[in-house]
């Protein structure tokens, strides 16, 4: 056990709990905390115009919404921060 009272990250399986979710016109970001250590998981993703041409938050005048609706590849990012 480390000096902060938590197991080292390599000795347990993370159990993620949603902290917050933010939605935009063409994307979302979610932040999760591990229940048993100080790790944080962050995800970012964009709606796919290819599979959902009228995705729910598409905004008229948003260049990225238009690009996704025309078939642009949606971005997705995932990062884990061991604190």
C-alpha cells in the first residue's frame, strides 16, 4: 500500500464512477474517477454523421457538425491519469 493509503495502480482493476458528462452540439466529454484509487479517466468523442445523420445536438452554422454530417471521421480520445 502506498503512503496515501491507496493500492498502487498496477495492483487493482479500476472501478470507474462517472463524475461529470458534458455535451456539445457534435461532441461529448466524460470524466470518471476510480472508486479505489486516485486515477481519473477522461473520454472525448464526436457523433457520427455516417450512422446518425441527424444527431441530436447538431447545430446549424457549426462547421464541425456539418463536416460530420457529410461523413468526416469522428474523433475519439481516451486518457487515464494516474495521480
